[in-house]
């Protein structure tokens, strides 16, 4: 395990951040607009989101680079801006973090399926390597490969990230199967741990997909399968769509009722995903500090 991850978790539960997409939507991002492009167009607004999480008590914040691989950026005709968008994303979060938090840059999925031959492993490797190298050069403290539904793609992204020498955590979405305990591709927590361990990740995790209550047994199974760090960032409950708008109704207070159980289940890093905000981080921090 990377020394930075070891030192962080040795001190206790590490509080991460909340949703970025939800916060950028509140600032007026339009449907069909690339959130990551705001690193170039509206850096001040992006920094406000990052700073909000630092002020709320996050010890690790992410970057607005979730879609900043060239395959995702192609949809917005921004593929040639991949390196620049990643660089600015890291710089913005580093500026907001100062000496109060670490910055783990976000690498999300390509949005293209290997199974249906929309892309190839070579294309993925090149895209993730370009992103990871830009992230590392910009000075990120670590990399979080997140919201992955295909463990093969996760391994390719994590391998590219590990080649930078930075600590790398890989996090999957578990929201499929009868018990909502597999990825969309049918991988169990145990299979995910086995596969990701092969590429030398420093931590494994689960994020997005479902609310905090559903991720407690997932966390427990991840912990039983590995000695690596376990990263958990659930949604603020399940989304509901009204008038073509998505709403999350779980409150921060309701969310954190399950945090003590998540700690008992073996989580090392705890934050929140879609539908959450700075209030969630404040409440998670309060519970962690009291435990």
C-alpha cells in the first residue's frame, strides 16, 4: 500500500467530499453541457465547490475531471483539450485545498462499452494514460478511479494511474443483481477485489448506484476480501425523476445515521456521491469526530 494511504488511514476514518455534478447543476450548468469544461470556462465556480467541501471538513477532495478522458470528451468536441482540462481541474482543487486537504483526482469511465466493441482496450489504455499523466504532472496527491461498471475498464484505468507513481484507489458501482450487490457486468465485491488487486491498487471501493444503507453489506464484503483501504461514497438515496429533473430526497441527517455502521463494516474513507452537498460532509465529519 502507498505510504500516503497508509498514513491517512492510520489516523482513523478519512472524510472525503460530496457530489460535484449536483453542485455544478446548482450553479447553472445546462443539460448536455460538459461539466469538466467549466475548469476552463468557469474556474471560479468550480473552485467554490471544492472550497465548500474543504470548509465543511473534507480531508480528501476530488477534482472536476470525472469525464476528462478523451473518449468521453469526444462527445463534446473537447478531446483535444483533455490534458488542459485535467491540468486545470487539479490546479483548481489544489488551490482550494491549500494545506487543509489532499487532492485525489477523479478518473471516471469512458462511456463506451468494451462488450459491444464501441471501444478497444488499446483505446482505453491510451485515453486513461493521457489523463493520468496530466493529473500527475499537475500535482495531484492521488487518483481515484471511480464509478466503474466494468472491472476490465477499471483495471485498465487503474494500471494507467499506477504508472504515475501516485496512490490509486479504484471504486465500482454495485447496483445490479437481485440483491443489488454486483456491478452491471455481474461482478461481485469479491471478484472486484481479486481483479483490482492484480494491478496493484492501494484501495478498493464502492460509489454511486445506491444509498448508504445498501452499501453497508458491500463494504463488509470488500473488507473481508482485502487488507487494502476501503473507499465508500454512496448516493443521497435513490433518485426520483419529476418533470424531467432528478431529485434526491435523503437528507444529510438521515444519511449519517448509517455512518457508524459503515465504520463498523470496515470503511476507511467515507464521503457521499450524487445528490449530496457540503452539509453531508459536515455531518459525516461530526459523526467521525464523535466516534
